[in-house]
C-alpha cells in the first residue's frame, strides 16, 4: 500500500514549509476505520538533527510518498485515509507557513 500526496503553493508569495510533520506516516496520515475510529500507527521516527525545509514559490509543488503505511496488525475492513499537515511553532519565522492542511479522504480496504 502506497499513499502519495502533493503540497502546492497556490498563494501569490513564496512560503517555507517545515517537512518534519511529513517525516513518517504516523505524523502525516490520518486513518479512520468504517466506524470513524482512528487506526493506531507505529511511533514516528526519532527526531534528530535540523529539520528539513522546502521553499515553495507561487505555483510550485513538493511531493511525498508513504510506502507500507498500513500496519500488519490492521484488521480486515474498510478504511479511509487523508494527509494532515500541522505546523504551529511557538515563534514562526517570517515566510514560514503555519497552520493545518488536510487532503480529501481516500478509501481503501484491508483483506485477509
């Protein structure tokens, strides 16, 4: 199972995005079962070093790929997933994009 997402800058000014919230599926993906309960994912990668950043000019995009994001213990059934980017630092720098972005939901099924 692979999830792909693309962030586009549809604003008229350049923005800088912290990529740490997209470092792993447990940080970037929101997965719900058919009853609306969250699917618990393994913990995110251990932070280390300086966070990476992407500077997006107007109209520019950055793509992300999450391979094997469904844990092996996931019960058979129907699920939906979406990208959720959340970045609200205590003191953002000028040009840093802050806030929350979510994608449309995508459905998938896990079979035995």
